[in-house]
């Protein structure tokens, strides 16, 4: 009625004018009352018919909109209404949705092309890195180890780019299977041995032959990022990194891998935010160059794989990064 207040006012004015004309011609009171009642009923009936036709469409619109997670699919879920205003709204909504979809597909094609280019660039960049590794392979002196450490840092930066891209579309790249934690941790330590030796860091490796469901390449990258952080934020003397596993659960079917160092630790105010994208914290700004992407990528990839990544730390004493592997966390991924 609020929407049709002008029409109601016009109808009331016409009825009053008709009653005035009938009164002027000295019509009977019964006729005047009959015409007044018929006019009111006709106006009310017309408003009710209009309201009833629109009610069904707009009620369906509200129900569909509240029940959809992807609101942009609304136009596909509606049926074209019978009344003219609804048809105009429906056609406009479909045109706008089609234009939006075309724009999204265009942006998606551009992003896919850029992603393919960056992936190609990463693989091309790995070739000279591998060449430098071969050239330095037989050297064992301190200068050679320094060069090897820089080559490893360069490779880590290149891999960060690659795994950042892969984390955006994880279902196309991961391969879940049973892997030996001992073998993967051995590979991670071996890849970073020059940096560990150069910085006088002792490794205490206590992983056995525990097998977990994971992607071997992704986990190797995760461990590399965690070890790089442990080296970057080490203490100057008696630096140690302990790698060990714990089992939990009713049947001991949940394995947790810990990488614990005795470095400078993480400030308490920074600890809740270390997995945020581009967060560097006080240590990253003052003690070492940091992009804030390493632990963010670790957290993102663990989410994709169904692992749980946690961090505990006490400033000046230790940092403990743990990855929890569940035996039943991959039903959806493997089905």
C-alpha cells in the first residue's frame, strides 16, 4: 500500500468526485453508497491481484538469495515472472550477470596465461641454479660453502614463487601417498647442509620410519622453509635444531613432526600472526631480511594437504614448529 499510495490517493479522489457529481444530480443515497462500495472494492481487488502476482516472485528471490553461498548464481535460479516489471528486472539481472561472467572469464584467462608464464620462468631459472650446483659440487672449502648457501637461498626464493602459484590451484598438483618421514627429513637436511655447516648448527635428528599420508614434494618444501627460518634466526653460539616425532590418538595413529631450535625465539606479540601473508614481525624487520611469505605458504599448503601447522616459542629460548599428520584426513582427497 505504501508503494501504491499515489494510485490509492487518485482512486479516492475520483470516488469523491463521482459522489459529488451524484449528489449534485440529487441521486438516491443507496446508489451513492453502492457506487462508493464498488469503487473501494474494485480498487482493493486490483491492488490485491497486483500484490499477489509480485509476492511469489519477490519471495522466491529473497529465499534463493538467502540460501545461496554464491550470490552471483541468483539469475540462474530464478524463473521469469509474468508481470512486466518483474520481466524487465529479470532481463536486466541476466544481462548484468552475463556481463560479469564474461569479465571474470577474461580476467581468469589472463591470470592463467600469467601463471603459465611464471611457472615456465621458474623452471627455466632452475636450470642455471642446477648448473651452479654442479660447478660447486666438488668444492669443500669455506668460500665454496658460502656460494652454495647463496645458491640454496636463491633456489628457495624461486621455489617460493612456484609453490605460491601451486597453492592457488592445489588440486592439480598434489599426490597423496604414504611417505617415510625419516627419508623426507634426511633429504631436507641434506639440501640445506651447506648452510647448516657454514653457520655451525648441529642437527639432532630423531625421526624413524614413521609413515604418513602426504605429498612428498610439498612436505620437502615445507621443511626447507622451516629450516631456513631456523638458520636465519639462530643464536650465535651452540645453535641446535632438533627434529623428532610424537604419536598421539587412541591408537597412536596421529603423528606430529617437530622442528625445534634454540634460536632467538618469536616475540609473544608476533606469535599469533606469523602465518599471516607478508607479516614479518619484529625479528624480520630488525635482525634479518624477511618477506613474510615462508610460513604463510607453509600454513596454506598444510591446509591444502589436511595437515595442522602449529608454532610455539619463547623469546630468547626456543621455537617449535610442528606438523600434525592424521591418518583419516584424506578421505575426501583420495575418494
